[in-house]
């Protein structure tokens, strides 16, 4: 993204239950994810995307990531049944929080920050 658009466009993935600490949602991004989680818990169908105007020159585009394929649950569901996989995540990501999801859960979001 940086090569094509320069420093005015940033792309990242965020989560409230991150596997990689670099993907931890903070500040307004955390608030957005918490709001989306609350909506989902109350039976509201989540929007395809959200756009937040941060200030006159900066916008954030959020694309919710939903656990919408069974294959996602292999690594993000209940991994305790697979000893090899469980051990791999324990060794590779000792502070992993990205498990225990169920089909249809909000996993996080892709965030694109655009500065004009």
C-alpha cells in the first residue's frame, strides 16, 4: 500500500482478541469494534463497512471481519481438541487471545486510514 499510495494511506488489521500484539485495537478503533460487537450481540446485522471522519483531512474505513467459514474455526475456534495446533499457538503466540470464536462472530476489522 505504501509503495502505491505513499504515507497518506495506511492499512492494518485490528481485533479486541488479537493473536499478534501489533493488531490490538486501541483508542477510537477499539471503540468502533466494541460498538460493532454490541450491535451483533443485540441481533443487528453488521454493515458491510463504516467510514469515520477523524478530522478535516483524515478518514478511516472499517471493514468488519466475520468468522463466516468453517475453516476459520480451525485456528480461531476451540483449538484445545488439537494438541499439535494448540501447542503451536502457545509457543508461537504466547499471549494469543484469538480463539474461542463461533461461526458468525466478529473477529475484528481491516482499517484503511486515508489522509488528504
